[in-house]
């Protein structure tokens, strides 16, 4: 029986085009980090707003601070290549 790993010389390691996989991975990472920021901001807003003694104004201020800090910390740096 032939060894399936050496049956064909069509594949050369590192020669396939991977731009679609790279763009899919970049989209997944972007959606993950920005989605996490939106979820955490929503949870913070609702927690401070509806806690006993809380209010909308302190919730909006703290959520705005979280969103501003998250935006600056999560934005992507320019690609090196």
C-alpha cells in the first residue's frame, strides 16, 4: 500500500497562497477584541445604572471612560509587512 504522505509531489511546503486564511484570522481577532469591549461596556453600564444608589450619569461616564481607554488600547498598530 502506498504511503499517502509521499504519494504526490504536487505540494511544496510553504508554497500555497494564504491571504484568505490571513484575512479570515484578522477578521476573527478584530471581531473578538471589539466585541469583548462592547460586551464589557454594556455590562458596566447596566451594572452601575441599576445598582442600588446608582444612576445613569455615573454609568454613562464610567462607560465612556472604558470605551475611550479600550479604543486606544485595542486599536491595531500598522502592519510591518
